[in-house]
C-alpha cells in the first residue's frame, strides 16, 4: 500500500465517524434500490440540505456512487428531469494496521484448489506454486516500473515493503517485521509459512543477486528471513 493509497483509505473510513453521515451510509446501503436525497433524509430524520451535504461527501470519499433515473417511469418531453440517486459504491475500502493481505491469501488458495483439481497435484504444492508465480510477477513488475531496479537487496526491500512485509536490512540480512497473513500463520503455521517462503523466493529469483530466503520463525516478525550475499 502506497502512502497515497493509505491516505485515501483512511479518509474514506474517517468519513463515517460523523454520526449523521454514518446513519445515511447505513440507510442507503441497506435499501434494495438506489435512494434519492429526499428518501435518505426522511429515512434518518434530517433536513434535505443536510442529507445532500453528507451524501455528496460520501460520494467524494468513494463510499457511495451516483446514478440518475426518472422515478415517474415516463420518458420524452414533459417527463421531468432525472432524479439523482445514491447507492453503495462497488469498490472496497479497508484499512488494517499492521498491513494484512488476507484477500491475497484467499486468492492464492483458491488458485491452488483449482490447479490441484485440474492437474491432480497436491494442494500444498499447488499453493506454493501459485505463491511463487505471484512473487515472480512482483519481481517482474519491479523491472517494468523502474527499468533497472538497481541493487537487488534494495529492490527486494522496496517490493516487500509495498506488499506489507515491513523489511529491514541489517548486517547482510533482510528481516520482515510484519507478516501480511498473521492470523492465518498462527493457526496454520506450516501451510502459510511455506506459502510465504515460496512467494518471497519468487520475488528474489526475479531480482537476481545473492538473495536467499529461508524459514526462520519468530514470534514478533514474519517467518521468512532473506540472507544477502
């Protein structure tokens, strides 16, 4: 998550701290269809101009989206102007501190199940293959974005930082202060640590240099450490 991404997500969630705005959001998102300002105002018991202000703020923050529709159902001349309606926005807004990527774990596991069912491979092997492929794609993307990614250890830290691992380079070792899959790793340690190792190995294989990810579990950080040199 970049700083801009983080700022946008925090702003979106912070918008719901205002009680009227929160009530309007909950009202809109629990209705079967998009609602007008008048419907929203009546639904939460606030004046129309107050509802308008907060609904438009929720649109600005990406929590609601707008559509226009003639509620009368008539068309053509004399049908009147379309009414501005609000409904839940399609995107997700979430902030996790520390950074967690359970959605990524879910995608990798779903891919593994599909591959295992199709090819007859063991699910764990398919999961590690999916994680390695994802890591390789991250390494390739680093080359695409920057042309020459520079010194491999620095490039590895940038890629891993962008994906929630909080890397720290010290004494020829990259330690990862955060596990993006922490809760899963606590309950399914061997499975998730193997997935983590395969993902990071995929990254380092693409970046080159003498970068060697190894399992070195610890209570206060990711189970993988990357040796340099």
